C-alpha cells in the first residue's frame, strides 16, 4: 500500500496510533495541560512545489508564511505569548545564500511582529528546498480544542475566506483576463497579501478571552482554516459529534469574490486563509462578533441524529451537503 | 554565493545573526534558563541519501536513529527526563506505508526505551524522504554547555569512537575482505549496532550528576560527538578559548579497530557515535571515569597562548595538530 493510495487522512489516522489517545487531534500539542503557563508545541512542513514556489513567492514571503502558518496553529490552540521557533532548513548545495537570507529575514520579520525568538535549528543539503518549523507558545486564558464544540453552538469565523486562493490564482495568472480585471485593485492587492503574508490570528484569541460572558466556563471549540473553511468546520462538527449547518447567505467571503464562479468554492476549500473557526455558546459568539471587526457567524452545530452523520456539513434550510470539507491532500 | 561555496560552518555562523547572541551555540536551546524544570528543545533533520539509505538501514533503524540523534542533543545539554518529540515526515507519494510504519515503530521503540511521547507533527509529500524531529526535555541537575570548559579541565569521553563509521563501512562492504574478516564477530556486530541503533547517553548525564564533587559548583563543558570526536573537542576548546591537548595513546578506540589503518581517522572524525565529550575539573573527571564503565580521559584543555589558536587540537607532547576537527559538511 503506497501513501498515494492511503491518502493523507488515513495516514494521519494510522500515525495517531503511535501517540497517546487524542494527542494528535488538535492543531498543536499542550505539554502540560494544567497551569497558566502551559507550553504548546507545533511542527509544520513547507515543501518546495507543494507549499511554495519561486514563481509566486519571494524568499521573505516563504519565511514569513512558514512562521505564520505555525503561529496560526498556536493561535488555534489558544496561545497568547509566542516563545519562539526552531527551523530545520533543507536546501540543495546550489541554493543561493541570498535565498536563505531572505527566508530568515521573513521568519525574523514575522517573529518581530508576533513575538518569539529563533531558538535553534538544523541545516542539511537535500534534493528539494524544505522548511520544518516547530513553534512554541504559552496558553492564554484557556485552551481551544477541536472537540470542545456542542450542539447549539454558534459557528464563527474571524475573517474572510478565499482570499489566499484568489491571490494564488492572480499570481499564477489562472484567471481569464476579463475576470481578473473585473476585480478591484484593492481586492487584488489584499488577495496577494493574504497569500504571501498570511496573518496568524493571535489578536483574535485575545479578543475572544475578553468577550467571555461573565459566569460562563471556558469552553471553546476551534481550529484554524489552513486546510480550508469547510475542512475546519468538519473538524469542529466531527469533534463535537455534531452536524454543522452553514448559512449559505452568510459565508465569510468578500462581495467581489462572491461574484466569481469560483468564489464560493474558494471560500469553502481554497485553504490557507489562516483564520480561526470557532464553536461558541451563542452569547459568547455574539459578543465576539460584536467586538472583532470582520468576525461573523457562519452557522451552528446541531445534533447528529437523522440522516446526516457527525462531522458532515449541511446548508441551513436544506438537506444538501456542503462540498469541500475533505481539505487538501499533500500526497 | 551558493551554499556549496559558503560551507556549513559559515552558513551556521550567518544564521546565528537571526537569533539572540549565543542562542545557537549549544546542542539544544534552553527555554527558561532558571528553575529545575527548564525545558530544552532541539531540532534535527534526517535526509535520505545524506543521513540514511535503504542499503544500510531498515525503516525501524531510521526511526530509532532519528529519535536517538535528537535525544543525544538533549543529553548533551544536560537533560534528565525526555518530554517527547514532534515528527515532520516528508515522503514521496509512492512511498510504501510499510516503510512509514517501520519508521514510527522505530521512533516509538526509542521513546519506549528513553522516555517521552510522540507529541505531534506534520506530513507532506516531496521528492525525497526526510524526517525533521524536534525533541523536548527537561534539564537534570544542571545545564551542560559547549562554552563552559576552562584551562586545566580534563577532557573525558563517555565511550568508544569510530564504531558507527566501522559499521557503515561493513554495511557498505567498503573494507577489503581480509580486513573485514580480521575483525572479530563481536566487534562487527557492535559496530553495525552502533551505526543502526545509536544510544543517547542520558544515563551518563545521571552518573555525571552523582559524581559532582562535594563543594564544587555545577560547571560542565560538553557536547555530543555526533559530528565526530575531534569536532566535539574543537567545539569545547573553542568555546572555552583554549587549546585541546589529546593523548594519542589514550584515544577512546576499541583495540581491534585501532589496528586498521583507518582506525584513528574514524575514531576522530567518523562521526555519529553520539557519546558525550566533556570538559570537567580534574576531580570531577576522575570521579566520572571511575563511576562510568567505558568512560575515559582523552586529554585536557590548556591556555591558548603561543602558536596554537583557541579551538585547535594538538597531540600531547607534540606540536602536531590533530586532523579531522572540521566535522562533516552536509552540503
């Protein structure tokens, strides 16, 4: 059986058997589940051709994006302060120092912005450029877990989706010229920025804590949308043993993008938007939407009885399933 | 300027500019320099063709070795308990699941032996198989630092060197048959085991702490010999601003191996023996040699005045420099 035939989801399921039960269920791992200063650790890979290419990203973008993707997993776990990162760099011997320098400048720039230091790392030759980043952070007010949603929760997105995929399409000149030209200059710039310089939503974690309704215990279901909005929602629904009901009229998609035929698909499954997708009791969800600009309710969790299995996504008021919840496979 | 022309040492020197001063000087990074429970983090890469190949290692060996190399860096930093590892796995889509399964079985087996859990990780496709492991541990009695040696210290090795390189030579049938046949079966098995299943010397760290002379403060210069014995000694000498004087008659080399023409070279620069090389005040060194089987004094640190520069290695009673202190370059 080859990895190609196994698929990424099944591979991850099998690898989870080597860790304590539930250990690999979340965006990152908590080292010490108790105490205010719990450390959180996360490792992410960026492989040339699969995650970046010279055609669409400069080396500083690669570095920024590598750090940002990892910090986004820390945010998705509920981290406040970032401790730092270690960097494993694989590069063929004919790689220019200037490229490496640019990558580290991008990494540093992200750390300068979000906190944390370069803690250590390793370098090696190899056939293909690759970055393996491990990020360490400390939990803020509480942990955010994929499995902590409950039926009745609001599903909330901290920002727009589909922009990163649009940015990639623009950089790869994938869109027919009239379509691309029909988009405003501001949106185009925003989309390219979203693709090259994604922003981990550590700020949203802070606002989330401020919005906790008095008297409510800390319970936040959540993940980031690095693998796509629909995949994130499916994780929350599956973790809660629920079905997710999405409001098709309230997708977190910029108006202009919604007018493209690809718009809805990119919003749901484009990936790499690095927003947080949360399952919150309605009062908390409402408070967060009011406090955090760009944050909106996108649906709710409902019990998984009847026809739809736990982890599935339906459009509100319909029995039609939502496409795109499988996420991207890297094999 | 390409990485090939820059060289690994200069690359690491340049990358250190992106971290706080001194941050990248040691085998691993201490997260919180104070307190008993300081966390230590280390990232290592294993790249197919450079660090392992199907010709000389099965998948379980690859997994064991990947974990062991990382845990060795934790030992070299003075760690006691291992917290765990994260694993970044890159593998082409046509990789057999059985290979991945073997690697994880090897990783688990090492963790079962030395402690710690699989904490998390990431998987991706790619052109070449690669493992990026980040290990986390907690400091034991005190930190071991490359720069903490002083003139007058004993240089001590916790075990034999050259075995892993001999094992590789045997597996690659690099030795002429009469030479290989001249070695005893026990040594050959030991050498192959040393190459495929290296042992991180966490046990030696424990013995080291028990041997601390009453009234002496904690001060231990040290590193592991993953890049070769001479390179390890050069790091200790350089970090202490000293010259290392090695006793050519007391190299930590198995007798039979010493009789091969390659023996001394492999002992000094074969690499991947994963022993600890320590700089200790003489009383502490003597106590450790007495307490730890296989541990021996190999030389001492002397002031760097006169002709020899700090970080250089001389044979005791001679002005001849010791070869092999540059270590292995992975580019």
